C-alpha cells in the first residue's frame, strides 16, 4: 500500500511505464522483423534499449551539467553548482535540447506516423472521458492535445528538476578535496537518483491539473504542455483513430478483469 502514497507512486508508475514500453517496443520490433523474415535476438534488443538509455542520460543530464559548469567558470557571471543560477541555466539548456530533439525526429516519416497515432490516442481518451460511444466519428471531433500527456509530463520533469536541484545541492556535503572530475561525476549521479522524486512530483502535478483543468488558472498553467504537444502530435487518419479506439477498448477490458467494457 505505501507504494500508492503521493509522490512515491509517481516513481513507481514511471518504472512500470518503462517496463511496459520496453515490452511494447520488443513486440513491435519482432512483428516488423517477422514481416521481413528477420529475427531480433534478445542481446540485440537489450543493447539497443541500453544504448537509448545511455544516450538519454548523456543528452539530458550529463551534457547540460558539463556545459553549465563550463559557463559558470568563464563568466561574466561566475556561479557554482550550489547556486540557483546554475540549475536555472542547466534546466534551460535541457529544454532547448529537448525541443531540438523533437524537431529533429519530426522530420522522420516514421516518427510523423507515430505522432499521428499519438493524436489518435488523445482523441480516443477524450471520447471515453466524455462518456461517448467509442466510435471514429465521436473521437474525430476531439483535440489531439491533452493536459495529461506524457509530453507535458516530461516538461514538468524539467521544471521540477530546476526547483529540486536548487534546494538539494546547496545542502549536499562539500567535496573540495576530491578531484574535479570525480566531484562532477558524483553530482551527476545525484541528479540521476533525484529523477525518481522529480518524476513523482511531476506525476502529482499532471494528476492535479488533469482533475482541475476547467479552472481558468489551471488552464493557463497547463498551456506550455499543450503547446509542446503541437510538436509530438499530428492529426490522425480514420484508420489510425480506429486503432487507437481498439487499443483503448482492450486496455479497459483488461482493467475490468477481462469483462467487456461498456462503450455507451
């Protein structure tokens, strides 16, 4: 039961989502290769996923930290890793890298198709939340932008990382006797470990705004996450919406203990 406590449950859900995502990617890759009469070994899949994780940590944790550390030493405003300026700049660099990453992959034909399915997912969820029959016509009229989207979650992870790092790093033990490289490595590992409570706080924020979205202030606060979704969603075709609805219906059936979910 304690795994359902606020904040802690966000970290649990993050790891659960990662596990489900890896399983889905594995299944998808196997299906695609079967169509081409090829096989994907567990080693190849494991190395691919491992490389993706290392690349993500390097791009969104290590590189921003090192660049900010360098800028803080050359001026004109000198600052250390314990300062708010350090983590504000670090977070700003992460946001810029994140936007550039999304823009870059959006040029891929396959990724654009993934973004269309992302839009179909949101339309399907909107239809379900409105209590409508899960049909293409009902889902089609809804927006591709949703306040509880994972894209908005990632944006909040960046925001909360600035806040939490600014609070935690000033109270960490000073390590002046250690070599600079080792001290930097320790700080980076600390940032990686703090991603779990940051994910928990971000989850609670998304959960709160999802429940109170009609409030004018909340609508204003969730706008950045909706704007960002314009990069990660596209208008889907009818067959993509139909697939989204089938996936949602199956998920609802599983949640109800394999009892058919009412769609009316």
